[in-house]
C-alpha cells in the first residue's frame, strides 16, 4: 500500500524510543511526584512493571518466528502488562500481519484498538491512516475518506492528503484528487513520498 514505508519508519522510531527511554520516563514522572515512602514504593513497582513489559515486548517481537504464537503472545501481553505504548505497537504488528493475509476484519479490529487506546506518540494517528487504507482496500472509499478526516496532526497532513488523493482517483474525482495532491505537496509531502509529484503531474497531463 502507498506510503507504507514512511509509516514503518515512524513506528520503528517510536518502538526504539520506548525501548531506550520508556523506563526512564516512568522513573522521572513518578519520582517527580514526591519522596514519600509510598511514592517510592509506587515508583519501584512501576519501574519493575515497565522493565518486565519491555523484556516481554522485545522477546515477542524479535524471537517469535511462529505467527500464531506471536498473535497469542500479543493477547497474553495485554492481560499481563498495562503498557499502552507497547500494546499499541503490538496491535500494529497484528494489523500488518492480518493485512498481508487479507484478513481485513482482524486488521480493522486491531487498528481500532490502537485508536481507542490513544497511546500517544502519534501511534493512534498512524493507526487511523492505516485503517483508512484497509477500508479503501475493501472498496469502502467513502468510509476511508471519512476516516482520514480524523487526522488533524500537522505532522501527518501531507500523508493524509496524498491518501485522500489516491482514494479520490479511485472514485474518478480527478479535480478533487488534484487539489488533495497539491495540498500534500504544499505540506512537504514530496520529501517523504517522491511519487507524489508524479501522481499530480499524471493527472494534470490527463
């Protein structure tokens, strides 16, 4: 699917961030609340939980070659760890695996879980963009366009508008697609998607 590699880079960066700094962020947030014994105890517990979640996440994403085992592991992770960031990343993996298997209902379910959880770090935005793609893949173009309207983060405007252009082209709405592609260009989309200019030029020459 279009622009997928850009989102994969963003997810990989977020994944690495959580791996490197997740525990430290939790430590800083908790320690900043105060030095009372209760808070120290709470801090130690939270850090231990974060470390356990980090280890489980790493093992699940790097050591499991069996797809079925990985999917079962994701479900178990949700029961054992209260870590929205890691859980969202795992759900994105589930969605990607489901799309590759053309199991779109499973992909939609996983993406909706990420969107509903609002894990931050733009993961919900990435999930929304991917949900729109899955809907379009099922021929639900109007639903896909409506889903894209939920993306308001300025950092993702170019991707939103390029996808909107792609979907409008499928509907035969050439002029609206041109407008969307141009909006993507105006927001720096050609930097992350060199094919964007080709798409716009192709419509202008048609």
